[in-house]
């Protein structure tokens, strides 16, 4: 979930200067239009301790016209508030139509704290998130725009920041915990935050996960997110025809223009990694032997597994999958290759075709392409509306959560190769008679959309990588290296699931 | 919630015959149109044991073209199903686009059973309902129509039926429990069902609570509900402009045409009830004395109260409220009269103005008219869209649930008088100088819409009367009798809330 906030995105001083003036002008224009159209805007500023949420609010305060903007912070409950239902404090603070309300933490602060401190169980948190979802949907139905920003960074960065704050003595964290304790706290907080973010990442009010390490990147991204969300809302409000007016901005559009601000997780995959031939043979044999045994044990304990393979064309999905099927008894596993839907599949909800193929107790299903098609090919090719794919992240997270709750082990693989490597493989396929069938005009067309896929992949990773069903980014330029990575991940996951069992 | 299923609605044989032919023709036409527009329809048949759900399904089977209809029953889980996530069995049974799937119990059967038997806590149920809401919203986003019917009747009727079933030896209830035990079971089942229905009564897939005592009424209503829901969906699908195509049928439209099938809860209020002058004085003095003391004790224990007064014009709300305020110290209570919203109120969500006035710990707020304006005057006068008021039932139930969860005592009063009595009071007001200000042209206009208000009131009572925030129907033709009823209800509620406290 928060991997995209640990990429190391920055924004140079020069680029910031260059973009700021235009942003301010556009923001003010948007604010005037908002007032005219009487659209209320809720901006929720939430995230890690020390991420600079206060500075973000200050930047917004500077950029926007103060007459149409209100800032609300929810610290300790007042007496007035304590004696009323919890939501009362928020209802007191609702912005008027045409105004922008900036909420420090919003209705998210207390639930995360309650979960983090262990006062709330998962079920308590769930119930609270259900309430928040209803509240937000209710406001959206009433014409509101809700912009939710989550500020995050790595453990190392947070540690550095909090130390600095400590020196300045402006912090509420007077005592830094010991390193191991700090680590444990960081992870516990992140887990609670991930639950909250995942459960409230609704299509019409998605979370924007913003890397907070670089203040210029952080502030500029916030400004652009707010601008784009308002512009989309204005476009919708101006059209009588709702279908035509669906939102058009993507996460990618909301990033600053400078290249250093647009690095993706995929760019961070080290594609130069390789493995020697002899090492490969040895590791492969070991891993396949172990996998065979693990698969039988999983069968005995009725632990089902679902493995999802996605990746750019010619990234080596087939080869990686074959190394699994070689090792697992044919009675225990099934490979489902997802191509264009059949008539029957088209006649149902898009998730229906995947539900059909779920493994029963103790079996393994390997999806060669999957439900992620909705937010990849269907999005990029325009086969489905913006609303549909924006809504799909939550639907997919819910779906996978149901699998995990039923005890299924879920691992997802994204196989990445460089653009040059893809070209080389395409050419090799064309030159090899028995591989020629594998390359089609469509592959070449997809290749032209390399950048659009990159954006879609990045958003997919950001919104659907969760602890219980993680994405594994596999460096695929060396096929052998990739296969070993996949097998290692799978055996680790199965070993974990079988821990403590006979 | 289920009061509307205990009214005693029937349908004569003649009326049934007369309506059936038209219904069948229209249903078949609708089914053909469905197929052309590729709209999938989910019909969920749920309700009390012995309510004749099977007979309803048989009727639908007879009326509809079997080629486009599938019936799914979910009895015991099969082995195949047990080893997969819970929702898998439902995903297997989804109707294709253009087809009608009839689900016995649907996804509601198991949650109600789990709660009824006590294996699930409230929180478990809540979590499950959250999942169902997401599932249904997902299907609706995908173009589906979900028609949810709940069959219900009184305890006496159920007892009679189950006995008959027992004699026929076709029942699963081989042994009838003893009467007191039966009562307890009936109430526990009803409570679990009410939780489920309330939490999943979403605007786009509302529950239809159908009185099941009379088989003809039950079947005909089901057929008409299905027909109207499909017709609405077809109208929506044919319009490009979603706003113009919003659903137009109301609960009322879905009832059979015969008068005996259209009796409302209000018709069942015995308006002839009166109280003698001497009795009135005595009771009034006793109740006001007790109320005064109870209000102080509630203050001491920080138990807040919210009382809602709605009713037809000139039903005597003001007089009833005055009898409360006379008894309660002015520092402890506030009367909020709701008229047309102010500019500031109009600039917020419609619930905002009510949140503002919630009492703090230990106080009493009396709303003279309330948030129910959205589903009464705003609905009848067309001040808000069909979608908005249809959505409002859930919003209102959520709102009141938040009050109750915060420990607030909530009681709602509907004051009813006959149309003749209203006319007499209007005339009396016009003839009395100091009362003339109370009567306006609007009152006369509202009077012309007597029947529309009756329908709106009936639906409001059906959808928002819940155990923790019940509606009390007050017979208002005799003002004194009405006031005593109100005071008795309020003192009972406060006494209950204070039970076991000093």
C-alpha cells in the first residue's frame, strides 16, 4: 500500500518555482468557479507523524483565497463534544457549499489511533470504516468533493525527522523509543493505516498516497491533486449528462511535471540483476523439490493458494509459471490463462470469471493474467469507463480479502523487463519459427502504449499491494533470475502458511 | 420495521383474478425487454419461517417465461462450497445479463440464522452486512436490478401457520416450542431480521416488506413489486440522461389496486379513543410530576433525550409539546421548530441543521418537525429528487443509530387526526382571532395532498421504525387523549433508560 511513498521522489527548487505560479493561478480560478457552482470541498490531510502535515496546510493556506477556506483541527475532544455522538464534531465543521474545508486528520485520526494502541479490534475498526464510507458517500451524493491525502515515508526517514523534531523541542514525542521498539511501532502504525486506507479507498473519493520525504514534492503534489480533483468536479457539474462528465484525471496527471517527481516503483526495480547458470540449476532443483513437498503438505492441510501473474508482454510469465507447474503434481494445480472474455463471461460481472476458478481446499490456482485486466488493459485501451476502473481497486481489494479470510494464500507477481529487452525478445520471437505464434500485432501496439501502461501499473501497485496479498516486483531481464525470485517467494509463502503444522 | 406487515392487508379472489391477467402480460413484456437491454435481475425472497416463500417462487415461476429465469436455493453448504470463500456459492449462481435469478433467502439467510442462534455478535453481523452492501452496490454499478422482498406476519399468525404445517408433517419444525418459548423465539428472530433489513435498505435496492398472512395479497404484491422495479430499470436504461431516468415508482405504486390491499398503519389507528376531563387532569398532573423528576435524574446521569414530533397539520403537536415543556425545567430542554431552511442551512447537507441542535449530556431536545421532512414534505412537494429521498431512509436510520449508540434516548411521534377533524380545526382557527396566524394557504394546499402524504407517511413508518428509535402513532382526534399518550410514552422511555440507577 505505501510502497509508492518510499520511492524517493523529489522536486528541485527550480522546478518547484516554475510550477508554483501556474498552480496558484489555476487554484484560485478553480476556487472562484467552485463558489459559483456551490460545490463544497473537503480536503483531508492525514498521514504519519512528522510528515509535515502542518506545512502542507500552510502551503494551501498561502495558495488559496482565505475567504473561501476553513481549517479544522481535531485535537482532544472538548467537553461539548464528549457529551454528544462522535460524529458531532465533524458535522459542526462542515464547509458550506462553495467553500473548502481543510481537515487535519479528519475523521481518520481517531480510528487509526484506537487501532494502533490496540484499544480497538479489527472488527471495531471495520465497523468504524463502514460508518466513514457511508458518511463520505452521503456527502458525495449531496454534491461534495472529498480529497483525501495520505503522507507517508520510510521508517528511516521518519526516524530522522522525529530526531530533528526532538532537537527543536517542538515535538509531542518527547522521548524517542529505542530502535527496535521504534521499528515495531512504525510497522504497527503502518499496518493500522493500511487497513484504514484500503477500506475507505472508494472510487469517487480515492486516497492519494503522497511521499512526504521531500517537502517541495509533497506540497506541489498536494496542490496538483487538489486542483485536478476540483477541475474534475467542475467538469462534472457543468455537464447535464453525467456519463460524459465522468472524472478524467488519473493519479499520474496529479504529479508535478518534473521527471524527478515522476519516478515509479517499476523504475526502482534493478533490472541488471542476474544469476549464473550453475547457481541457477542448483537453486532451481532445490526450490522445485521443496515446492513439491510444500504443495502436498498444503493439500493435506487444506490450504489453498492463488498466484497471480501479470507483466509486460514477453516478460517471461509463461516460463516462470512452467517452473512452478513442473514442480507441483498435476492433480493439485490448475493454470487459468485469461484472454478476452467469452460470451458467457461477458454476460456477468467482470469478477465472475475469476470466482469460477477459485481452488477448492488444498489446491493451487495460477492465474496467467487476471482480474487486474480491468485496471490495466481495460483502462489503457478504454474498454471500460473511468468510473468503472476507479471503482475496481476497492472491488479487487474486497475480493482478495475474502480469499484471505477463507484461508487462501495469495501472492501476486509483476514481471518487469526494460523496453530494449522487450524489443530484443519480440525480434527473437519473430526469428524463431516455433515462437512466432507468440507475437502478434497487438503486442506491437501495446508496446507503443508503454508509458500509459507504466502509469496504470504504478497506480495498481499503489492501491492493491496489501500485506496479506502483496505484489512482488520481479526483475525479468534475466529470465533465470526472475524464475528463482518467483519460486523463492512462493516457497516462502507456503512455508509461512504451514508453519507449526505437521 | 415490520409493523407494516401486521396491518391485515388482504386481496379478494375477485380482485386477484382481475389483476392477475394484466400483471402476467406486463411481466412477460418486461421480461422480453429485459433480455433485449441485457439487464440482469436478482430477486431475493426472504422472510419468516412459514411465510410461504416457496409459494411465492412458484407463482413467479408460473408468471414468467422459464427460459429467462433461474431459481436458486441455498440449503446446506456442499463440500465444494465449504472449501471456498463464503461468497463463492453466490457467484456460481449469478444470473446472466438479461435473465432473472430468483434467490431463496439469497445472501441473507445465513447471517440472520447466525445472529438468531447467537453464534454471531452484533459486530459480526455488522461486518457481514457491510460485505453485502458492497456486493449489491457492485452489482448495481454493473447494471443489475436487485429486488428484495421480505415476508412477515404477526406472532399469532406464524404460530397458526406452523401448527398447520406440523399437522401436514411437511415442516422442518417437527416440534412446536411452548407458547412462551415461541414468543421469545419470534421476537429474537424479528430483532435479528430488523438489524439485517435496516442495514441493507439501500436507496437503489430497498427492501419491500410484504405482509404474508393473505396468500393472494402476498403473491400479487410480489408480482407488482417485481414488475415496477423492472419497468423503472428499463426506463433508466433507455434514457441517456441519468437524471431524467431516475426511478419513479413508490412503495405505494407497487401495491395491488384493490382497496383492501392498501390499508395503511394509519388507517389502523383508532381515532375514536377519548379520555374524560377529570381523568385527564389527574393523569396529566401525575405524569408531569413524574416527568419533572425523571428529567432531573436523566440530567444527573447524563442521559440525553431526543423527541421528534411529526403529524398532519393541526394535529396538535404544539399542544402536546407544551405539556412536556411545562413539566421540564427550562435549563434542561430545548424545542427546535423546523421550518424552511435558512441560507446557511441550505448551504449544507440536509442533516447538518439537525446535528447542530443535538443535546449535550443529560439534556432534552424536542424537534417540532424534523429530518423526516426529507421523506415527507420534500418528497410530496417534489423539493428533492426521488433518488435523494429514497436514499434518505438509510441516512436517517444511520443518523439515529449514532444517537442511540451515544446513549441518547430517541422517541418519535406521529400525530394523526381524521380529515374531518382537520377541517373542523382549520375552520375553528380561522374563526378565533388569536389562532388565525396558525393557519395559512399552505395548510389548505397540504390538505389537498392528503393521500400523497398518507403514502409517504406509511413508507416512512415502514422504513424507519426501529426498536431503539420507534415511531409512536398517536390518535389525535381527542387532544387530551393524545397528550396523555405522548407523556406516557416519554415517561416510560425515561424510566426504562434510568432503570437500575439511583
